[in-house]
C-alpha cells in the first residue's frame, strides 16, 4: 500500500511530463488497436463464410466463366445438397468512388444457401417476382439512403450499357460478421439481355456455390467435383468458401503486411518516448535514489520503484487508449462506409493493446532501472539534479 | 540583438545523448513511415506511367475501364486497323496490335498462394509498339506456336517460371523460351505469347484491346472522334500513357490516404516526445537561462535558442528517417492492383520532392514540439531563474 502511494506520488510529480507521455500512449494504443481492426476487417469475409458452402470456379482464373449446364451435373455429385450460382456484375453507381460488390444470382437457390441474410418474406417474394428487381444489405441501403421501390442505375463495366434495377428488399445480417454491403440482382434477367445482344456471352456462370451436408466432407466433395470436370472444356477449382475468400485477402497481402508492420512501429515509437521519460525521471532523482540506498533500502527496491512507476503510467495510458478505441472505431466505421463490410474491435485486439502498453512500460524502465540499481551512493549524493 | 551561439545549442543535445537519441529515433521512425508511403505510391505511379508510350493509343470497349473487362470483335478490329492516321512500319503495314488479355492463377514464390498474372497475346507488331521491351535471356516466342516469354518480375515472383519449363493453362502446355525486361514498367509483371494461339486456347472470339501508333500525335483528337462516333464500334480511345496512369490511381490514392493518416497519428506521438524532451531541457537549465538573460541575451534570443535546439533534434530525426527510407529503394514489392485485379511489381521510388516533403514534415514536428517549451523558457523572470539555481 505504501509502495503504491509512493509510486502514484512519484508518477505525478511532473504532471505535465506524465500527462504528455500518457497522451502519447493513448494515441499509440488507439492507433495500434485501429490498425489491427483494419487488418481484421480485411479477413472479415473469411470469418463470415460458412463451412458448409463450397465455391466452384474455373481453374484458369476467376475471370473465366463456367457453362450453365454444370449446375445439373453438380447436383448429381454425392454430398451436394444445394447448388446456386453468381456472376460478378461490376457496375458503377454514379462514380467509381461508390464502389460496392454486386452479384447477379439465381435468387431462390442463392438465398436458400445464405440463410444469414435475413429478409422479410413479402420483400423476398417481391424480389422473386420482379426480374428487374434487386435486394441490398442494410449498410449499403443506409449509405445511399435507398428506400424500397427506388430505382438504382448501374453503369456496366463487364456488361455494357446502363442497367436500372428496382430495390425490392433490404436484408439484415444474422450477426455482425454478415456482409451487408452487397447488391443482388436476377442472373436470369442479365442473361436474357445478353442473349439478345451478345450471343456468345449468354449462359455463362462466374462461380457456382454448392451447399454440402457435412463440413467434414468438404475436401472429398471438392475433389469429386474437380475430378468430374477434368479434361473438359472448362476445368474447375473447388474450395471452401473460407479458402475462396482468403485468396482475395492474400492478393493484397503486401499491403496487409505493411499495415501490420506499421502497427508495430507505432509501439516502438511510443516505447522511445516512454523510455525517454523514464530516463529523464531517473536522472533527476539520482540523489533521491542514492539517499534511499544510504538509508538501507536494497537496489531491488529502487528497481521496483522505477518499474512500478513506468508500469503504472503505461497501464493508465493503455486503459485510456483502450476505452477510446471504441468510439474512434465507430467514427471510422461510419467514415469508410461500405469499404469494410464488417468493422469490429475484437477481444484479441483489446488484449494485445493492454499487453503492448504494459510491454512498453516494462521496456522503458529497464535501462534506467539497471543504471539506478548500480549507482555509487557517494557519487549519487554528490550529484546535483 | 545578439544570438545565443550555435555551438551552445548543439552541445546541449550532445550532453543528453540518450534522450536526444530516443527523441530523434521516434521522429526518425515517423519520417521513415511518411517517406516510404509517398515512395510507394510514387513507385506504383511511375511503374504504370512508364508502361505507356507517348504516341500510342489504347482502344477499349466503352466503359470497360480495365483491359480484362474489354472486348473487341474481329470485325471491329478490322475496321480499326484501316483508320487513317495510323503509323506504318517499314513494310507499309499499319502499326496496330489486337491483343487478348486474360488472367491466370500462378502460385507466388513468397507464400505459395495463387495470385492473378496477366497473360497478353501479342504479335511482332505489338513488340514494335513497345520498344522498351527487351529480351534479356533466351529468345522471343515464335508466332503460331505455344511458346511464351515472361516478364522479369513474373519470373522473380512466381514459382516454376524458368527458361525451358512449361506452364499449364487453358488446356495446353506452354513452353517458356525467354525472359524480357521492360525497364520497370507494368509489362514486367506479365506473360506474353502469340495472340492467335491465345484466342484459340482460351476459346475466345474477341480480342481484349487494341493498341496503335499515331503517325502524328496531333491526329489523336480526330481519330478518337472517328472511333467514338462510329456506331459499329462502341469503343473508346485513350492515349496509352493516360490509360495506364489511370490504372494506378485507385491503388496509389488508397496507399496515400492510409499512409498519410497513419503518419499524422504517429506524428502526435513524436511531437509529444519532442515536447517532453524540450520541457526537460528547459527545466534542467533554468539557472543557465537566468545567467544568459543576466548576461544580456534577450527573451527573443532564448526563444530562438530553444527553438533551434528543437529544430536541430527534428532535423537529425528527419535525416535518419530519410536515410532509412532511401534504403527501401532496393526493395521490390508486388501486390494485386485492385483496379486490374492482377499482380503488379513495383519499387519504392525516392524523388527530391518526397525528400523535401519529409524534411518539412520533420521540421514541422520540431516546431510544434519545441514552441511551447521555448516560449516558457523565454518568459521566465531573471530573478526567479537565478534563485532556482
């Protein structure tokens, strides 16, 4: 108890310096948490994927389509329960800056495979009935202020021309990991127009999504599918939805690695600031520590004093930073909108934030503590702060 | 008014070596991050700008935006190649190249995961249109065969890209017969083969893009109007340089925004560090300040002295950070450009402009961190100072 009181008194002897150090710590811990959350958000698609869904795509690359008649053959594969398909639409809403994913899907089978898209039955029916209809996630609808019945014009980059869809429904995610930033439209409608205008491009499917009965069979079913289409005109590559999403994440890995590196650099910067504070503190109190030692306190006591003070400041700054991360993440979430479909500060991030703060405190005190434990009492007493 | 000697300022920093080092180190890291971010987006930009030729024109389907989205049918290609204003080669053939551009998956050397590589079908004319592309090992592919040549960055970045090896895609084995270097342009991250062979293998009837050389750069506006007004075409034409520059925009902007907001957040930490150091410098030298004032140095001189000390500290940090950042120029990076959806290799590029910006940023941190402590030092009363000592 006495020690704690002494630590507190010591820590706030230089109110301004301690205050500034803590401001630095709060900023660093906040930034560290936000950066980790950004990296997490990148992986959100992977976390939100289901283990009972497989994605079948062309084995050349994702940009090559598969023929529509594969749907029938996929249904016949042992272990496959449901089959649906989707095409990346890649339209532009007003300007390129408004990017959000759009898929042309087979509505009934697709929504059956994605039960986490919660949508009222009457809206669902309205979407099924209107071939030029579309449904969107809640976040996307909020971003652009869309109401049911609104017309949404999209300028096609892959499918030429301007396409206008009527908003028929808005889905809410079953949990925070569900993607609410997409737009879904009728594959059949797009295909019909393609058949009229560009003969060779109709009846093509970007990816098949396959529902399987048992997650453990994913590998076996995938192999069966790929084997069936080996040496055909369009060979396939089947992977779990998680692996499929991960392949997108790994594409931007260089950026992710940079963000992660940077989140460590900020911890190092604050370590330098904090170590600086502790070195100055120790130097100023040289005479004091010498006095303590002269009174009979052990070198270990001096070490404990310095470490305790450093850890105390770090813990206070760390906790404040941690608490501030939440409102900041909320601001960031509303600022970036649909860029990151899911943006949530995870438990692991919070634990790492605290660990980083305490680590900074411990490292910062190491050098001055070692010096102070070794000072010569006479030299210390002679020293004038 | 006499100024405090510079040697006094510099030696103050030297006396408190550890503190100086830690503070400057923090600033150096911030400047390092700031500079590398700018270097990265500059690298992407210069790589893609270098890909275009000033008198080449790129033709794509209207609204396609990227090469892989575009499609140009054979009839459209035939119409295009008869347009007036296109330069001809020695044999009188128009310098036009119709090219299929597709993506294939290849495993990356760094992590074994597949990434998208651009495969371009081209021809002898296509090679003439890109004089920057030079074979550095092996030979060029022969027309009409399943031979391919690979770019320098593709060869470095992906598994199994060796001379004499074969790549399997689109139901065929393709023999790698050469490696080319395009002088650090976007083509370095591609694989090139024969256009007609590619169309057959990928079962396509349409090319993706067309490139042609203008006989005279001033003809561009006329030829673009002809292309865009022709209802049979539904195509758009752009100067090649501008097309490739646009391909770099999204990624370069993204990296800029992300990086600069990080640098600003970091700078708060570094400014706090500088402020703590300068406050301590003032506090431990109250007696000295009093003596200086008593000797006849004015408040302004004291303020200048402490500001100079802070700026010196910041300049030291800035220089160290800048030096570390220039070391990054030796590093090659490769990531997916999400505008083209394909792998792009580039380098960090340092320019004088970036160096100046980084130093200004460092000095600004020094000013912000040093001003309040210096102000406080200048405001001290002589009597109080001398008594405190």
